């Protein structure tokens, strides 16, 4: 397979590139040159938002393209139009955020979606609408039979540049009492970037098209299993102090951002951690155990000095020490 990855140097893109190389595919990555590409790929450089920025893509042909873009939909529109006659399948790594909120039923591929941003839009102020705009652009250029829309949920694993699992690993590695937001058996739904990559490569190889919600089954792991795995792999003596959701919220702590991954039970949790993924499972999705994701992320994090890369377009995540101390102090 001749594969073109638009991106290919960070997190999901890097997982895709490494997985494709492991299959002995002929891999080309197109990126801005800000990060080193994996060894073994062919490299093309360009800035998708600059005038003439796609010039490096004006020649060549590929069996499949995977696009990891997550900003202005115009970049998807222009790349897809340019490649429509020289690539077989166009897989766009979209997001479960495209589903309308609040949901009217359990989220699946047939659930209502947000109104997409104009595919010609040059801004991405609304993430969900921008992602949907990217989907529309991919389908417009490649048609419904050649456009694959990978609606990923929460993504974890090595190379993470958002700061969710790396924050928990580093916090628990420091030891001491740790605010663990309950309940311990809170079901989680996420996908390891490497499992996302393997499924996507299988899908483009097999010529799949249409939308797929790509995330583990709800309850593939629990909050307890995630944090206890962090304690185990770091060898930490941290004391996980499970705290009732109402006490966490009463302290003014923000779910998802100050306590990454965690959402209290309710409508938002159901949307993020309770989706129907039967379509992806039927199409071969397999998800590794949470302990493997946590251990491999910790090994990677230690290998780069303990400080995870941070995407400049995303805020830093994590709970300020003074907030954690205040809550734990009241529990003592």
C-alpha cells in the first residue's frame, strides 16, 4: 500500500506512520517540518494554510490518504480536492465532538451532528463545527464511497500532546495523597492512538467508507483501573483518595480540564463515555487493556525526560496544587 499521511509526526499521525511502516507499506508524510518524521518515511514539506503551501503534493499518487488535520476546514477542502484524482481513499480523522449536544439518544453514527463550518472557512473557533466542516470537505471531494470519517473519541497513549494521561502519571508519580475523583467504578470510553491507527489502516486497506465512531466500549476501563494502573507502573506510593463527585464540584474544580479524563455522571459523561461503538467493533476494532496503554505511555514519558509535548492550540491541563490540598485537607 502507498499511504500518504497529512501530518504524521505527532501523536495520532505518528502512531499511523509507525503502524504503516510496521506493515512494510510505502509511507509518505506531508508536514510543516516542525517535528522530526519517523525514520523510514518519505517526507514532503508544506504549510496547508499558506499560499502555494500544497505544492509538494502536486505530483505523486497513493492508494490512500489519512488526514489528521484539526483546524480550519479549508485545509481539508484544498488537500482533498488536489488529491481526489490521485488517491483511492481519503480517511479524515474527525471527532466524536461532531455529534450534536445534548444528544437526543445514545450516540451512534446515526445520531444528529452539528452544522458544519463552511469548508472554505479559514478559522476554527468552534472545534466541533470545524471538524464537521472537514468531514463535509472530504466527502465533497472524494464522494461518499471513497471518504472515510473516523470519529475518534478520547485518545490516549504514547506521544500524547494534549496532557491528559501524562498529567495523571506525573501527578501520581510524585506520591502523597492524590485527589481521585469518584466513583471508582466510573466507566470510561477512550481509544489508544495505536489501536486507532491499526483500525484506520485496516479500513483504508479494505476500502471502507462512511462514518465510524472509533472508541472503546463504555467501561473498557474505569476511573479506578486507570489511576491504579498509573500508581502501579510508576511504582509510586501515592494514596488515591476517592472523593465524591459532589465534593469535587463544590470545590470549584473543573472536570475534564483540571481533572483530565474525568467527568461526573450525567449528560456530558453519557455523551463522552457512553457511546454505541457496535459498528466499529463489527468492522474489526480491537482495544488493548488499559494497563498496557498506561505502561507504554509512562515508558515513553520517562524516555523524553518526563515532560510531555504540548500542542500550542490547546490549554495546559491539570489541577493546581492549592485546590487539591484544600479538598484533601477538608477530608482529613
